[in-house]
C-alpha cells in the first residue's frame, strides 16, 4: 500500500480521511513541523491543501523540492470545496503550481464537472495514476 503525506488544516482532517477511502496509508499532518518530521519516513506522494500552514502551501512545496530526499516525490496541490481564495490568489497559485510542474486540483470545480458523489473517486483515481 502506498503512503500519502496529507498536509491539511486541522479542521480538514476528517475530510481527507474520507477522500483517501482506505486505499492508501495516510500520514495526516496539520502543521509544518509535523510535515517536516513525516518526510523522514517513506512517503510516496504528497497531497497538500492550499490553506495548509496558514496558506503557506507553496513554501512547503519549496522545502520539499529543496530537500534531496523528497525533491522527486509527487506533490499534488488541492483547493478544497470549502476553501476560498481571492480570485487573483487563486490564479497566481494555479500558475505557480503549473510553473513548478505540480498538479493543482480544484475540488469545487471537480464537483461541478463530476458531481459530488464521484469527486472522491476521481481524486483517488488521480492519486493511483500519479503513483503508478
């Protein structure tokens, strides 16, 4: 079973457990210190919410990429259904992720495209594709 590092706000912890659906070994962290510590273990992919670490997801991404051990770990940025970003921040975050070769998933958009019932399935499928 592949191990995912799920870096999220404390209030999103239950949501990511549901989204992972028991298909992955989930290491859930809610602080930068916990995330740094978890990177010492075997991590196959990182899923990070845009509001992780008080909105410093991109700083965490930079740390991951600067670390020799973690620089090649797939990193997926996720804007949750309840997450709000100012339109300019949203566009900038998406663009920065794209420039850094990191995928950006917008759960709200996925709900519109796929329907709420299929979103978690779509996210898990994308994770399996990344980990293949």
